[in-house]
């Protein structure tokens, strides 16, 4: 018997026992669909995060100050020296070879924002320089961005993120009106275009004030918590990071009161974490396939018992053990293969449905996920079909013919 004939007989068997075949394939369908959906969720999140971080600039290096603890550094090493970043550090960083610009920031400080109409919300209050207005994430829909004159005069002016504007003023243009930030009145000078989350922050949920204003009124000093260093397009980030560390240690009397991390390093770290999550969630889906495989093996054992007399007749007229073995393995593989195809279709429907219901959850189904899901289903049928097939092939033809 050739393979084509075995496949035809397997399909005839499925059609002849529709309900049993469907229940047998159900475990495989659920396993493939769940594996595919979970992988699509993680891959979608990975793609979304990578896209957002790359939107911030693939040549970015983040330099931020850290507190020096006496137990980590002898007092003689840090007493009287800088314990944070200052504008002098920003200027020194901009002079380094390979640096396009350095943007100082005060980020992530929570504040109570209120409008004159009585509406309020909690938001991030970020202190930025005029350079920040040149980045793609700072596209204005009305008004203007922060100017150097605002920096020089410690102006109490603010640019609102899209969600902040919506919550406080609805569809009205707030430019020219005032908002209260932790009880202090600020003039609204601009509104940002809605962009969604970008990397580790969401500008839609933040307001932006001059860096000097944030330093004076929020930090109460002249520290710069974060500096985003943008490298030239052709610069090597590892070499530039090393130059930054050398320059900063020289400026800070060899005190390690800062940290640096590049955009590339962040992407690599996120990629590793999401890869582990993909493997874990894919493993959970594979467990469902394992259950489905056990179901296939049980049904195939029942099928062997039901067709014992048929096996005896086939052996009596010359069928070899190999023929019987191949036939039953193919039947098992066809069952799992059809279940895998149905599972892939069901998984695609699930990802589209979930994606349509939630704008926050991003789903992305890579081609390799479809191939791996089907191969897992195919392999499940082949593995769990071997024992029933071997049992069928080893039946004694005389005993099989006597079976009622």
C-alpha cells in the first residue's frame, strides 16, 4: 500500500467518525491555537516596544546620576565632589567627538494637575530644554514649545500631552489658559499631538515645563537627573559610551556617581526577556498539545481494537508489518495535521478578535510561529501514533481473524 492510499483511508476514517474525530483533534486544535496566540501576544509586544524605542533614536545613550553611598565609596573619595549631574556635564558631553547633541531632562516626577474648570488628574511633570522640541515625539497641534527665554527666566509655562489636554479641557484649545501644578499656576503655551507610548514613558500622559523651572520648583536644586546623549549616525555606540564614562569620571573626580545605558543595550535586554517569556508561554501551549497527543493515542488504540479483524484479513492476504505500521502512523498524523490546520485558523481568528477588542494589546503572528505550531501538531501525531501502530503491526493474524 502506498502513502497516498494510506492518506485516503485515513481521511475516510475521519469522515466516517466525524464526532469522534473532532473530539480527538480538539486537544490539538486548542494546543496549536493557544500556543500561536501566546506567541503572537509576546511577539506583538516585542515588536511594539522595539518600534517605540527605535523611534526615540537608535543612537541614544542615557546618562543619569545616582546616589553615592558611603559604604560603597570611602568618604574621602566623594566628600566635596558632585553627587549628580549638572549643566556643566551636559555642556562637556556635547563637546565629545561623535556626540550630535545632549538633551538634559527632569522626568517621571508625579504632580497634581488641575484646570480652572475644576477638573484634575495625576501626571508626569517633565522638565526639558528647547532641544526636546526638535524630536519627533514633540509634534505640536497648537501653540509653541519651550524657548531658551523660558529657561533663562524660570518661566512658569507648560506644554500639555494629548491625554492631559483631553482630561482637563476636552476638545477645547487650552493655549493661553492656566493649569495648576502642585498648587502653582502655569500658563499653557502648547499642546502635543497624540503619539502613544514611546519606550519607557508616554508623553500623552505628561506635561512639559522648562528644565530650569523644574529644577527650581520641583527638585529644589540644579541637578539634572537624566541626559539623553544622541550620537552621530555613524558612531560606534560602545566606543562612545566608553568616552562618556571616561569624561564623566574625570569631571566628577573619579567618583562613580552616574550610570550609562545605550539604546542598543536596552533593546538587547528587552529582547532577551521577551524571548524567555515566548519560550515559557510556548511551552504552556505545548503542554496542551501533549494532552491532545495522549487523546490521539487513546483513540488510535481503540481504533486498533475495533479493526483487529480487518488487520488480520490484510495480513492473511499478504500485508507486511511495515504496511500496517505505516497505515496507522499516517492515520494518526493526518488526525493531528488536520487538527493543526484548524488550530492555526482558530488562532488567527483569536488574535484578530483580541486585537480588535483592545488597542493596548498588540498581536503579531510571524511566519515561523505558524510553521512551528503546525510542526508541533504534526510531530505530536507521529510520536503518539507510534505505539498504537506498533501494536497493530504486531498482531498475530490468526488471533486477529478469530477476534469478534
